[in-house]
């Protein structure tokens, strides 16, 4: 059996930026262990698989170790492939997923994802997070992930968390964030319990970050940067119960898997 595969840099304006995702179009679903094996072989933070449905597409996301409920950058990358590599007619794509219906539409050079919002609530700082970072955050919140808010950009840029301690947290991962002079805010994301020490750009994290920074900064439209080594820019708009998360993408490769 041969399957097409693409690798796309999401939230990137050129190759070697943003977050690389693998995308595998399927005619029908394969066994879960096969999907997981493909994702492990790709060894990227996420591999997205999709099949066509009467109403659009069904999408699933796998890290090298597990299936996840939501992945922003791989959804953006999948939409890029559908828009640019296939004869898709229309400016909007609808994905059925474990997180409900997700839509992606073209807006000039941007691809805009419409995701459900995940407002975070304040919580006590878990001991493992207190010991994982050398500087104590000024605020700790939780939703799908923990969010640690720090005072300065430099504290985000220079953070070197003890990743072994982050494997024991009860949430998916840890987002660290602070206000920025050039952007509205910056962030980084760590999820070693899912095999991702640091994710280059995490689209789903902005369903939590956008509501937080909207309240702090008093603005609905936000321009952010995830300051990982590769880095990537994200444009957010808080729509109430939904979040618009937008960015650009670039194809790195296409090929064929032999099973």
C-alpha cells in the first residue's frame, strides 16, 4: 500500500520556520496502531490524517506517542494541503474532529482557523512546576494546559525548565507567557509527557492564551509570537465562544509512504 504524505511548516512565512506537521490524506481510516506507527516514524510533534466526508473532512492528530484531541498547527497545515495540492473549490474547509467542527478559511495570505475557546482559570502553582522553573511566575492558570505568566520577555526567552518534572503534571502541557514590546504577547509551550519537549508553535494553545490576554490588554485582536528556536507568528481574535487563530504556511516536501 502506498499513501501520499506532505510536510508543511505551519505559522511560517518560509521553510525552516514555524511548526512542521506531516499530513496524510486517506481514502478510508486505517487501524489506529498503523496511524500511530506512521506518526512515530515521522517523529514530528504532530501528524494529521484526514478522510473526505459528505460534509467536508474528518481529521485526527497523532503525536509520536498518542492521539490528541486538538492540534492547531497540523490543522492549519492540513488546510494548506487541501487548498493548494488538490482541486478544492471554495474558500472555507470544515473538519469534523474530536473537538467538534473546526473551520479554516482563506483571508488573503492568511489561513484562519475557527476553534472553540478554552478560558483558563486561576489555580495554585503545582509543586512540580515550582521546582521545574528557576523563577516563580506571577500567575498560574489552568485549562487544557497550565499557563504560567511571567513578568518579562527575557524570562520567557531564557527559561530552561526541568523537563523530567513536567512529565508528571496532570495537564497536557505547560505554556509560559509574558507581555511583549514588539507583539502583544509571547509564549513557549512544553509537553514532554506527550513526547514533545518544546513545541515550535502551538495553535491550540491560543484558545487559552487569547482570552487571557484579551482581558489583560483590553483588545480582541492580538498579534503574538511563539519564541521557540524556530519561532512563528500567530494572529488571534477573540469571538466570544470561539477563537480565530490565523497564520501562514509553507510546503516543505511531498512524497509517498510504503506500507
